[in-house]
């Protein structure tokens, strides 16, 4: 627990009145600086990085107020609408929030009333033994709550202990603002983006695969509201990652389910993923807008402006279409059906490898995939076809997923040592793939869009042509880096670690 945690206490279902008549021995409570209740909105990003770190961001009466764990308060002008940190007015709150993810948007979490108060415990001579800052909260549709920031005075440690004991007796705790607020406001968002799955060495592979899919389905669904409300692009990104991991289980865990069951689940999850592709592709283009402008001469920027205006229009249409899909009865019924199916494993048809122990099965899968990557990588040169590089990328992604799925079965230090250099190789392969996708998409851009006139079309064509040429050059550079990054990944230490952890020994295969 952080050092400051002992100075922050959270008391559900109480107001400051509960302390006035408490017995503090020779000390007496003195209240000061009480503010009138004000309507406020609690702001945070998903998945609640501010509240999880013990900070509150409140918007009230045209101002933003950021309260830290020690009770320090900074303010600046701002609204309750939320938005990206970069879009906030310049000021101390924006500066204090600059470490938060830049692709995440602040959003209204709940409405509440709150008032700030100061209390001190003083002796007969008027000496202050401890100061406390309180925030009394009443959530709209929720209950009362009290947040106490204890500020000890040097030499009067007994007062700190006594006050803490009183607050704890009233139900106070250090369980964290997220838990505290969830008790006050039933609408407080909750969900897990990266579920932790416990695996036993002898657990059947069938159970492991089913548990992984059952854990990642709600990890996808927790993003639905953010996608529908179009809060930020990360909701869709995380939704797709969760679905991709489910699909990877069906692809990687061969023989765990029957062929018919595997085909059925692949088809259903692929259909869910397919609905998201257009919007995600447009999001990626718009997120890289400034990079694209930096790639070509300023004289060609006019054509790019026209192109991105069309992208923005297409994105608005795609966002509405996907939102309509996510709130449709058909989608909701399908997701419920899949949830019910994964919650009742007996309804899933088993395959010939369903009963293999998790540890043995993991070693087989990971070793086989690693050997496949080594074989492909040895044939990669600066002149290799795109298809060969793409194949290496896909197998690296599958190996990474396998190692992450089964990580609990192996020494954490060893797995971390293997994944770290793999990330660099994957970044390289991902950049290569991005270039390929963008080149293919831009090549068909002119044919897929209508322009105001021939002059506008020619202006866009020149800009797109220049951009494609630069992307081809960048793609060639990334292809050349693949060889050196694979060599860095597949070092002697890496080879030894893979053999020690995953290679099937004589008599085991």
C-alpha cells in the first residue's frame, strides 16, 4: 500500500454530521470552510485510471476540479462534457492529466452533489492536533458518502490514530475510490479488459480453451457502450482485440473441440468481427492524419485534405451503422447465446485432444509454433515477397497469444524474457503490414469515391500517388529490418529458453 493510503479513508452511507457528537477525549472537533452543496459531474476515462489511482476529477459550475489522494485541489475552467486531454483549455488540470492515455477521452461517469469541509481536532489551548478535509457526496440515484483526507500534524501522532479508529468504526476503509463510488452509484461502469485466467498444469485443454473464451467475451462486451456513444476509438480497438483472442483460441487449440463445433464458433465470431472492419480502418487513417501530411510536400496537401474529408464522412456513416448493429435485437441475442454456450461447457462438442493436460498441451503448441517461425524467418530477405512476411507476422502473433494464454504455467521471468524481444519484431512486422494495407486501400480509393469535379479528382490522385510511393519505400525499409529484428529475437539465450521450457523430450511426443 502506498504511503499516502493511510491518510485517505472512505466512509459509505455517512455524512459529516456523524462526527460532530463523537468522543475524542480531550480533543474537540472544529469545523470550518464548509461550502454549500453543488451539482457536479464525475469525469474519468475507461477503464477508470483516475479513480483507480485515488484521484477525483469533478466538473462543476464551469470549472474542473482535480483532487489528489492527499487532498490537494487544483482547478481550471472546463466543462462536464469530457473529451480528450489535448482538447482541454491550457491550465493546471490539463498539465496534471498529461500522463493519461492520449487516445482515451474523458467521459461523464455519474452526476452527484458534493460539498467540501475542513475539520480539525484541537485541545483546550486551541492547538491543532490533526486536520481533515472532507468531501460529502450524494450520487444521483445513489447514497451518501464521505471521503476523508487526513493531514497529520508533526508530534501529534496519537490524534491520527484515534481519528482513524473512529472513521473505521463508522465503516471507513481504504478499499479504493473505484469500489467506494461503485457502492454509491449503481451506474458506475465496471468490467475487465484483460482478464486473468488461472490454469492448473493438469487442467484439461478443453477447460482452458473454454475458460479463455468465456473470459474474453465479457471483455469485448464492456466496450459496447463506448462504441455506440462514439466516445473514443480505443473502445472499438479493445473490442476487436478481445474478439481476436477468442478467434485465436479456436484457431490455435486444434483438436480440443470437434471439427463441426470449431467451424460453427469460427463462423459466428468471424461474423462479429467483420462488422467492425470498416470503422476500424477509417479510425486508423484518421489517427495517422498528421503523419500522412508530414510524408508529402506541402504543395500536395490540398488533395489530402479532400481525401480526409471523405474519410471523415465515411467514418460518420460507419459509426452509425456499427452502433445500430450493436444495439440490434439480433446482435444482443447472438451475444447472449454465445455467453450461455460458453457458460455451459457440456453443450460444446469435444475433440480428440480435449483431455490433454494444459502443461503438456501448451508445450506442444508453443514449440511447434516456434519451430514454424524459425523456418519461415530463415527464408526472409530484403527481396522476399510480401506474402512471406505476412505469414511470419501471423505466426508470430499466434505464438505471442499462446505464450500469453499459458503464461501462468511457466516461470514469469522466462516468459517475460521471451516476449520482450518478440514485441519488437512484431512492431516491425505490424508496421510492414500497415503499409501493405494502406497501399492496397489507397490504390482503390479513387474508384470507390465520387468527387465534385475532374479537377478535384486529379488533385486527390496526385496526393494519393505520392503517398503510395512513400509507403512503398517505408514498406521496403520495414522488410529489411525484419531480418535483424528476428536475429535479435532468436538469440542463443532465447533458443535455450524455448528448448528448456517447451521442447518435447524423448518419449513424450
